[in-house]
C-alpha cells in the first residue's frame, strides 16, 4: 500500500478537521451528484483517506460509507498527490486483482482528483467510477478538477466553522465565568454608563445596599450615595467627560454608600473606566465596592482599646500628679464617660460609717436642673454628702457589691423614682470597685450611646482594677498626709515651746546679769577697800559672795549662749583655721587652771597638728576650752590630759583624753542634756551642766559632730569631727607660725613715716596672712589685736591711721566695736575697713549702714585690699 511522504502531518490535518464520521451534508452531496451527472458515471465519491480506511463524506451510487485503505484506489491518488486516471482496471496490473474490481462494485474505470484544502497535504479525493472502461476528455477532467476545488472550499468552510464554533464556545465559557465572578464576588460590582445609569449590579452590591436588581437597573447611580455626594455626582461625571478631571475614577477611596433604608455604609470604592471601542468616546464605568463596616467596627474597637490603655497608662504613671492635685476623681470620672460614651458618670469611695457602708461621691457629672439640685450637686462634688441607703439603685452596688445593669430604665424605674425635673435616664450601669473582696468604691454611668452589656463590664475590668489601685494609693497618701500633718503640728508645738523657753531664758539671763554685775562689783570693792578693811571672817564671807557670783555669771552666760543658739541667733564666721593655732591658744588659756588642779596638760606637739579645718575660730576655741576644762576638772590628782588629732575622709577628728573618773555607761546617753550633771552636782566640782550641750550645738552648727568613749575609774575621751579645710597654697604666708598682737616693724626705706594699720582679728591664720602681706609693702606698720576689746584699747592709746576690723569676734563683735569707734572722739575719724566671711546681700547692706569705709569678704581678695590700701595712702599723703 503506497503511503505519502507527509503521512503523519496529513493524518493530523485530517483529524483536526473533525469531519470523519460526520453525517452527510447536502452541500457535499450536491457536488458528488453534479460530478456523476456531468461525467455520466454511476458512482461519484468524496473519499477521505484515514490511517486504515477510506471514509466517504459523500457517495453517489454506493451504499458503503467506507472501505479498507489497502484496497482503496483513492489511496494511490493520495500517495501520488496527482490526479489518477484508470481507463480500464482489468488492463492495469496494479488493480486487476483488486477486490473492488473483481467483486462489487466491479470498478473498471476510475478518475480521482486529490483534495488539498490547505494547499499542501492531500486528505482525500473527489473521484468518479464506472463499471465499464472509459476515457475522459480534457474538458471533463477540468470539470472534475473544478468540482474538486469546490469540495476543497467546502472542507475549508467546514474547518472555519469548526474554529468558529470552538471560539464561540470559549467566549461563551468566558462570559459564563465573568458572570459567575461578578455574581459571586465578595465585593459589590456596579457598571454604569457614561450618564451614570446603572447597567449591571451584582448580588453582593444588592445585598449590601438592600435593593432588588430591577429597582436599580436603569436608575441613576447617585441614588446609592448620601445626599451630600449625590447632588454633585452628575456634574462630576460631566466634568470628567469634558476635562478629564477625576476625583475617584482610576483611584480607590473611602466613601459612604447609602442603604435603601437610609443609613450610611462605609465602603471602599474603586472606579475604572471601560472603553470597548478605541474609535468611540463611549465608555462605561465599573465601580467595585468593598464593605468597610467590619473594618470600621474593628477600628472603633482598636480606638477604644487605645483609649482604655491611655487611661490606664496615665493612671499608673501619672498617679503622683493626679493625687497631689487631687485631680484623681475627676480624671477617673471623665475617663469613664469617654470610655463608655455615657452622658453621666459618678465615682466614689465606700467608707464605713457606724459599721455600715456609705458612699462618698468624689466626682459626678452635673445633672442639676434647679437651685436645690445644684446645691445638692455641690455637696456631692465637695465630698460632703454621704449616701447610705442600701436599697437604692446605688446602694445595691456600694452596700451589696452587686453590678447593676439596666437598659430599660424607664420600665424599671417609674417617674416617681426620681424627683420631678430629674433628667430622664435611659440606661444605667453601676459597678463595685473591690479590693480583696471588699467594696472600696464604685462607679456608675448612665445614658450611654449604646446599651450597656456584661461585655462592657468585662472590657472595663482593667479600668476597674486600676481604680482599685488608685483608690488604695489615694487612701494611703491621705493617711500619710494626715500623719505628716500631725507630726508637723507636734513639731511646731515643740518648736514654739522651745522658742518660748529660749526667749524666757534669754530675758531672764539679761535681767539677772544687771544685779549680778552690781553684786560682783561691790564684792570686789569690799575686798579691796583700804579705808574700811574687812575682818578675816568678813573677807571669807565676801570671798564666798564673789565666788558664787562668778559661778552664777558663768551659768548665765552659758544659758544665754545656749538660748541664742537654739533661737538661731548666732552668727558664725566659718573660715579656714589652723588646728595647731587654736589648740595652742586654748592650752595657753587653760594652762594656769591645769596647774591649779595639778594636772599635766600637754600642749599639741607634732606635725600632725599642722592641719586645716573649716570652722569659726572663736567658737572652736570655746569647744576646746569646754572639753579640756572638763578633762581637767573631772581628772584625778596628778592625772593628765592629752590632745590628739587624726585626719579622716573629708574631716579632722580631734580628741581630748583624760585619766579621770570616767562616766558610768548607763549615763552616757544623758551626757549632752542641758543642766544634767550626771550626779556631779552633789560633789565638790563646780559646774553648770550646760557646757557639753552647748559644745554639741556649736559643733553641729559648724557641720561637725561630737562623741565620747569612757571607762569608769579609768578616764574619758571626748572627740569631735569638723570638715577638713583646704591647706593654703605654699608661700602664701598663712603656713607660717606665730601669733600677732605685736607691732610689725615699719617696713620700707621710704623717709615718710610709716602709716599705722590696726588689724582686729581673732583667727591667727588670718593675722599671719596680713602680717606676711604687709611685710612686702613699703610704708606700713601693721599691728594685730585678737579681740575687739583689745583693739579698742590700742586704737585709743595709739590711734592708727587705718583699721581693718573683723566682724565676727569673740565677746564684742565688729558692729559693736564700730559703734564705739564712731562714738569716741579719739577714733571717730579713723577709716575702718570691715572684713567678714558673710557675703549675703543683707550683710553688705548692714555693713554700709554701719559706716565702714569699705567691706571685704573672706577669703580675702588680696588685689582688692592692695587697691584700697593704695587709695588710702594717696588720700593720707595728699
Ligand atoms: P559641767 O558644768 O557640770 O561640767 P558639762 O555639760 O560640761 O557640765 O558636763 C556635764 C556632766 O558630764 C558633768 O557634770 C560631768 O558629770 C560629766 N562630764 C563631763 N566631762 C567629763 C569628763 N571628762 N570626765 C567625767 N565626767 C565628765
């Protein structure tokens, strides 16, 4: 069986044509009939050669629809791709034995024209057959070929129809799919024409907007918008057509759609323009609506959640400010109203009154309606009103600890439940605030925008816990405040009492000193009278009067000092002090007494005493004299007193050790109590019992402290600590040793007589500083005095040309000395420069008023002093 070269491709083409085994078609039949008639043959066929068979699309004169391919004559035409003409099969060896020749249909003549609908592949033939030998004229062959051409056209048409059917099926499917998408979309889809008329709307949009389809088709889309947008919509569409200006087309936006029943629905709307034909301006618009109701609800929930968090955060982090300004309650009330969107809110604390719970309202929304209710509100707001009825709406909450929730207030509480004029309450929620199962407060809200629910109460749980926490804090702070207030009152009372005592002591001491001066004065006169000398017995008696008077004077002076310290009336001049100086000074003063008692007092020796501290010179000397005097007084015969010092971090510790009677351990705590002599009052040692109390006060005023170690029968060690002072820079002169009061040698070689300067100063370190300074100056002679009294004496006996006067001096102070200088004709013209450690504006004003020529503060500004000296020299010499 011959096979064409392109067999595979040919068969593929044939099968693609999908014509095999299709029913007969008149168009094909007409052509076979025409062929049979034109060529006058009994059989005409349109044969399509399949892989194993030839199948007849049309057959005239033959009943069979197909025959096997291996006996097919057409197969030869197909294989040769050319027309095949067999005038007599019996004479052609290729076909003489063919069963179609030897048996029915007894083919003797065959003419077949190949069918090539695509111009390349031969799919079959148009053939004519006769049962007798024949010849075909050239014109008959052309006719047959023309008919075959028509068959090819029919086959092409069949192919095109097939393609078309296929395509239309696909587009049907596409349309169905589109339809399904539009219908089933989980978004609203609306198609409108250029005039805004609704052409199509899907089920989702209908459901969302509450319409039936036929209500909307053809209607203007503006019907689906809230009025404020609907009125402009047509104009907007017109603008878009003319100017292309788009607000929403091509973009997505959050808008509101209007439901059929009139409520607005939040939606996201994306509109796109659909143009079906490039040439035409005509277009539709498709809008896709997504329902944002849930998103909006979620957003609202989030907002409320954030609001709640905000309240909790503020309540917990800012509680101090809330408490201190007493804004806690109004803050909680306001937070409640905002969190629950309620018109009214109240919050209060539950107190126990006569063992019964009572509500103290701390903050309440004003719902007054007349004067009487306004007054009531004021009382509530100020917390003056307590509610105690356990059967009221609020009572159920604060007394029973119940949560009361009513969304139908009108039904539950007839009008008579509220006084006439009371604003109507639609809903109500009262919640107890618990702490460990106990009701400590409550809040109530009314007229909420939404009905109240148990979910709301659950949602408010963190708020309620925060309220409980804040109320507890509020109570604790209040308790603490009232406790502090009690303490303050007690302290004030104590202070007043102490002040009164100080004032009393002070005035009493003054009153006592005047007659005492007379007693002492006259006792001395009696003792030393030459004219009327006293007898021995009288001498002893006057001696006794004098001694007792002296004792009384010491006592009065100490009491006065203590009273002044307690009343804060003491001025200190804290400056740098050389410890060695002050110890030496104190020892020199006490040496005679030590000798009198037979006690060895060792003056300070060794480099470790050469240290500096910050203190008031005179007061420090007073402290040392008190301690050393005690160490001498309470010593044993031939005992000794040792001084020591030690540098500690930031301070210097000075100790006075004796070998005396010691102090019983159980009395040590009474040691610094004024007038407490620990039993010494019954012995022979004189004393007042004020010295140590005074010592401690003075040390404390100088930022120091005092302590004691003692062993009965062995001795005591009193120590005190004072802040460490900066050592002066080497070479400044202050480190040099030696006390002043001696006139300095006039310095300089100048012929002019030296100008005499008197320096009244108790601190030897300061004296030395100026001595050093003046040594370097030409034309000055410096003289130092360590007290105002001595200074005044020197000023009168050898009037200087200039006085440098320290303000804080032992005994008479600088101001008193200044007054005396001004009043004395011998000294009133001498210029005086004031020196003091105090540089407060008040001190400066006071110095100016006192009449000082100039006022310098310590530590001394040396250049400024030199400048003043220079000015003074020029004035003197002028
Ligand atoms: P007084 O004027 O009595 O000495 P003080 O206030 O100085 O008053 O001292 C109070 C009391 O402390 C003294 O009366 C004495 O009993 C006791 N006391 C003070 N210093 C010493 C000491 N160094 N040794 C033993 N007892 C002392």
